[in-house]
């Protein structure tokens, strides 16, 4: 089931991204020969829209639009072909066509966040500004580390924590005071006594006993879960769209910083998730609820946008960099050079995907 949800989410995000390139290419009257889900080799042709062939391809972690003139082979074009070719369009139009996929991913994230807020969805209190009203506040388990005490005790993502009992506390922790006593749930925890959690799952209350251990977080005690305090929002359309925009900007900043820390080595490569890791995360998000799955999809859309902005060959950012360089030097870089750079970059990306996937699989055992 998780794999099916992953395929659906990935397919939607790819479609949105490639629709951006496709739409702006059509806007500037550039020919689009193919709209593909996944990377070649081709599995099947599924249809045709005007001159654009729609295809399904074997490598599932991506997608593309084959824009005429993007892969320049250096041959002489006819006058009609020049009118339809990307490389014969003004460079500002080339830039917008390459940037459009990223733009559509940002707009899609904004749309998802706004729709959630307007629907009165349950949202994380950490993402809600102070002047917005929230009701039905509760604390839920957002993720669990496999092999941790919480995992072994039977806690699940989506469980609502009603109370928490421990020898260290004179009174039980509840939703009202859990922020002050959350102790060994996270990196601040230093308590190791066994705790009993009153958990609401599928409408039934259950007491789960769990023993914090010190190796979850070096030098401190933990049980291996992440929690989130959530509540329902009451927003009108304007407030929902405004908050959706603010949250999209906030998440974009946070994700961009994470990418930067990863590139500079401040964050370990171990924190990078490939397709297998994303399948697991999607499963946890969907188990908490549909709203969490939509929020996670919005975050993936922002991740996809920022990833594609990196100035690396075969990514949109790499192609944008070439356009900017050509604008500065006022001439085209030889097609044979850019084509070889993109080919090498593509295979490096595939190799990186394989490495991350293998790491994810090893992490399952």
C-alpha cells in the first residue's frame, strides 16, 4: 500500500513539474515532442496530444518533457524548425521555460497548504502563527525509529498521546502540560525510568509501557519517537491562502538551508533518503491521516523544486546556469560540450540514486 501511495504522489509531483516546462514552452510556441513519466528506455506510448507523444518509461524516479531544441545536435535547422526551437528563442524565454518546473512545484505546495488550512484541517502548532485560532489540540506520534524501545513496545505513527506516567513526575502529563515535561521524547531528555503512555488508537485507549534507553541519543535517554502537537484551524479563504503562502516560504527556507548544510558537510549524508526511505516516510504520514499525507506531499514538492535548482548538469539549475553564461558571453556554448556535460551529469545522478537506495535498504535490516 505504501508503494502504491508513493507511486501516486511521485507521479503527481512529476506531472506538476513537467507541466510547468510544457506550459511555458507552449506559451512561447516551442514544439514539445514528448511528455514522459520516468526516464527511458520507453515502456509504452500511452497517447498523443497534438504533436506531443505521451509515454511511460522504465526508470520510475523522474520524468521529462522533450522540448525541441533543448538537446542541440548542432545540425542546421529549417526556417520553420527555428521558429519552434528552444535555442532560437530569446534567452529570457529559455530561462522561463527551464524555471517553470520549479515554479509549478512551489505553486503546487502553496495550493496544497492553502487547501488544507481552508478545510479546517488539523495542523502542527509549530507552523501556525500566534494570531490564528486553533482548537481540539492534541499530541500525536509523528514518526518512530525502527528497533527503538517505542517501536518494540508497539507504538505507532498516528497514535494520540493522552497521558504519560513516570516515577519522575508527581502528576501525569496531559495535553495541557506535556510541553513542559516532554523530557525523554527528544534531545532534551535525561530521564531513564520506565514510563506508561495512555494512547488513543482507532477510538480505543491503550496503556503502553516503554523503557527509555541512553543509546537513542548520545548521552541522553530517549524512546525513539518524534511527536507533534496539533490542532484544528478555523480560517477563511484569505487567511488560508495567506498562511499557505507564509508556510510555503518558511518551509522553502528551511529545506534550502538543509540542502546547503548537506552540501557543506554540516549534515551527514546518512540523513538523505532515497525512494525506499521516502516510501517509509509516506507510509508514516498516511497512517497519521490524510492531512499529514497532503502536507508531506507539499514538502516533497518543495524538495523537488529546490533540488532541481541546484546548478548541476542534467538538472534544471544546470541548464539555467548555461543560459546565464551564454547571456554573459553573448554566444552559444558548443552543443557537443553541453550535451556531454548533461550526459555525464545524468549518469552521476543515477549513480547517486542507486547509492542512496542501497543505503535505505541496508537501513531496513
